[in-house]
């Protein structure tokens, strides 16, 4: 290859914070980023070459993007695989990851089935098409269980715990209510249920699929509350056996998926075992710590992979913790965050503001990363970054 | 302060690579960057909110910039201090560093005088307004000496060595020819001459002036050929005494200059002594290694300082070497660089492409940074990064 100006253009479906951080990472490599988003001037807008406005499944918008781009990718699972596939074929613009893989991942039931068949360890799960199915499955799997919308859920939305037989009817109705395209009269195909995994920790690993090369970043420990990722620390506070097992699983996942790019792989850890929770065919919140924590960030890695450049090293630089800056307001409103001064004043703390105009409860508005000394105590690091986050608020 | 969207806008006079890297660093802090440059779609264009087109001294352009900005700064000394001062007063938009300091630095003679008066060690120098002045000064200072245009020189342009009395006439004529606003008939005020310093090394230190706080990044060793910066390594291969002395000099320089920001301070080192060569009131090539080599980059530091945010730590993360990617072609032409594959393949190597459409001999087109292990041999690090650079070419 060669480098010139303008360099290759990477067209990204989605212009949220992932698109923004992708654009920040692509620029030094001479890669220009154009995004599409339903929201005019989305978070990626200020640092992208251009932001087109259109729905994630609007084929004309995606065609417009492809016509300006040398490579296509997406930063949100709501991207339409059919539209991407057609546009890619029509315009000859390669798309990575492959639309088939996006399709596979969009349906959590199909995702689990394919991964299980490939030997990836997954929790026990069942397809459930009715309240009766759910009741039967819960009796097999035991209570509590987790009923999930097969499509469209994220950040905990579309997941409902079923604690006892008394919860079954309400939980199923709630999933049908939140699932895309479902009606109470015809709920077939909308839901699945999984055993509730009794995990020690949740961990995540970013898999990297290059041109004939597989790799993975170090395992991250992810700390959720209300099913929202709050803090993370890398390396995870797990032993060598778990780290190796997680890496094996990541490489197995990369055998199943198609198309170059970075894949977020969320796992449950119990003892020395890990079980796959979910995968995302894109950079993922659990990999944000790599911006300062690794030599290559997950965003640079994704830009490299999708544009056919060699993968960078996944070597970690230092123990790193991260806390998400989440909306702490009851009502949707213009976003003004105070308390950021302490983040600016803390040595080795790094602010990442996502550029969203409005905040609502638990919306991801930014994050703060804290890089530790080589021998840093990871408990203290998580506590310290949490304290920086706790000093901020969107309340007036 | 608070954070919101859109965040503060930083207006930057100049949209070259420094503006580009400033925009890359400002985005995560929620700071939007707008630049002005005489060239449409300059290097900073793809990652800035907007790029206005206009000359560096065009007051209407600077006013347009100020009207969109909360803070003004500049990334090139060709910015017009008078225009900046007037526009800042008219619009109430603060400008940092202060136009008075820009004015001081623009005239190398005035710069040296003020710094010498403040106790900063400088080479012996004389004002020279005629060939006869130059001849007299060289006899006092000894041959060889360096005659310099007082204004407008950079990257070695505007500096001419005077090896012997035979060179005096030609050297003076050359300086008058290259100096801004000078004519052979009226050369008064255009030139100065300095003793040629017999240095062991050239080193540089980035001074940081925050709101009531002074700091400096670790000392960098800079390696020039044909008066162009080729490679650098940090920390410099000098002893503790030199590092301390350089830091003292940097803090003394920060006492002289006015206005928040990062200042590039170039020094000659001889034994345990350092002498000031030149200062630049902005991020500087010799500080590019901080992007990966420090927790806070010089660009983030400048963005923090100018917008009144606290300075970040100047702590170094690892030994770091850097090589500039310079034009190696004889004629000005469209830029296409080959050989970058090895940079992508090298672990811990980081490419920075500046997004310039045309290349000419010795034009700065990008750089490559190589981060070493904590105990890295710095000779080897410089050699390795030089080899990566040597593998690239703009020749077809």
C-alpha cells in the first residue's frame, strides 16, 4: 500500500461515541472517517470529515456513504445487514465485519446456537415462543433465569430476570413489549431464556481479526450495576488460567465470525471456567481502556483491520481502570456536567467526553481512564477512578 | 467549570500538522477546534470542526475565527500579533500565548535580548545592520558564526553560517534576500549574528505555562541534519545535571513569556551547561514524542492551558524515539509515500500522517514514534526508528 492525501475514507454506519473515538484514532493513520447517523451533528461530527444524516437502515444513506468510502464498517448493531450487503455488492465497497456476521449477532438465539456448535462454552439456553415455553424452560434450567429479547436489546434493555414461577407471565409480556416487531398476539421468534450464571466476575476480551491473523487484547474485568457497565480494570483480577481460557474462547469466537475488525466478547467467569455472554461486532465499551492502556487502542485496531492494514500489538502498557460517566438525572435534559475539575487535576487521569447534547438516566456521556504504576493495586485503581466519576454530576 | 456540548471552541490561527494534532487531542476533552489557514482544507481540516480560509495576518479572517471561538491561539509564528491583539480586545476572546510574547519571539534579536536580560544563558550575539556590522561582529565573536534573519526563518531557512571573512558579503546578502521586508538598499533591522556554539548535543524542552503554574516535559535530544530535525529521543542521553539545568532554564523562560500555553525551547548542550537557541510559543516538533511517550501530550497540554484547564502531569511513560517523515523528492509534487507497511507491522511504532497533499524536499509530511521498553537502549531505539523512516520514500 501507499499513503497519500486524501487517504482512504472509512465509512461508518453510526456516529456515536464509538464513531467519534474511531475517527480520533484513524486520523493519525491518514484514514478519513465519514459517518451516518439519524441525529444531525452526532458525537462523531466534530472530528469526522463529514456526518451524513439518515436512519441506520436507510439504504439510500448507506449508498451515499459507500460512494464516498473505500471501506465500510458500522459502530452499532442496528446497522442493517441486508442494506450493507446490497450496497457493498453494488458499489464494490468492502464491508467489515461481514453482514452475515452482523445478522448472526443481531439474533441472540442464533448467535448462541452457532457459537455453541463451534465449541464455545455458553450458558444453557432455550428458544421460547410463548409464556408456556418460558415456564417449561425455566423449570428445566431452574430459577432464577434470564429471559432475553432476541433482537435489539442493549445496555441491559431487553433482559428480564425471572426469579420464580410467579414472574413468568409478567417477564414474558415485558420482553414481547420491548422486542422489535413483536406483538402479544404473535410473539413467535422474539425471545430466548438462559440459565442465570452464578459468576464470580464478568470479564471481557476484545478479539481482533486481521487479514489472516487473530489476536486479542488482555482480559478486562467489567463491573456492572443495573446491567450497565460502570467500571472496568485491566488486567482483570483473575489468575493466569482464566486469562488463558478467555483468550482461547476469544480465538474460537474469531473462528466463527467473518470479516476483519475488533469484536467485543463479554464473558462470565466462575472459578477457572468462562462462559460466553454476548459478542459485539465492533469496538466495545469494555475496550475503551486500551486507548491509554495499550500501545494500540481498540479503535486504531479496528481502523487498521477494516482497511486491510496489519494489526498492531495488543500488548498492555500499564494497569488501567476506567469508569463510565453516566447520566444521573431523572428527566431527559440538556447535558451540563460539573465536577470534571478533579479529573483534570488527577495525574494520569484521562477524560473522554462524547459530545452528546442531551443527558438522560444512565446514558453514557463520557468516561474517565486512570493509568496506574506498573505495580498498581487494582482494587485501589478501581476505587480511585470510581471516586473521580463520583465527583461528577449532571444535576444542577 | 462545567462540560457541555458543544464545549468551548478553540480558535487556532494555522491549520497545519500542529493544528491537526491539537484537534486530535482536544476532542476527548470536549473542546472543539476551528482553524484558519491560507490553504483550503489544510491538514487540520478533516479533524477540526471547521477550517476557515484566510492569510495568517488577515484581520477579517481572525475576527471571523474569534467570533466563533471562546479562546484563541496560534500554531505558527506567522500569526499577526497586532491583528490578534485588536481582535481579542474587540471581541473579548482571550488569546494565549499573549500577542506581546508572539511579537517578542518573532524578532530573534529582541527574543535573545530579553531572555539574556532575564538571566537565561544565550550564545553571544550582536545586532548587524550592514555587511560592515557583520564583519566587525564576526571578528569579535570569532569564525565560524551564524548570521540569522531576525524574522520569518524556520526549519533552518533564514540561518546562514559564516565560515570565514570571505563569506561575510555573500552571507549578509543572502539573509537580506530571505528576510521579510528587507531590501539590499535598506537592510537595517533585518539581521543578527551569533557565535557558533560548539555543542555536544542539541536538546529541547517543552515548557508549560498554566494558570499560575509552570512545568516542563522531560528533556528531549534532537538530532538535526541540514538544520532540519530528523530524529529525537527522550529522555535525552545526558546526565542528571544537564536535565536539571535544562529544566531550570525552561522555568526561567516561562518567567519571561506571557500567556498560557506550551512553549518549545531549543537548547545547545555542552558539558553540564546549556545555552538557549530558540523558543517557539506553541507546541513544537521536538515535543511530538509526548503523544505516546507521556501521560499528557504537548497538544493536550496546550489545549488545557489555553482554555484555562489545569495542566496535566508531564511524567514520562517510557523511553521514546521519533523520526520525521520528510520529503525526499527534488520537485514539488503530489505526495504518495510507500514503505509504510513496516511501520504498521512494528510493535509499538506509531504512525502520524499529517494529511498534506503535496510533498517537496525536506517538507515534514508525518512522523513515526517508537516506544521502548522501560530499560530500552536509547541508541538502539533511535536506530530502530530511523530504520523505519528510512524504509519509506516519496519517490515513485
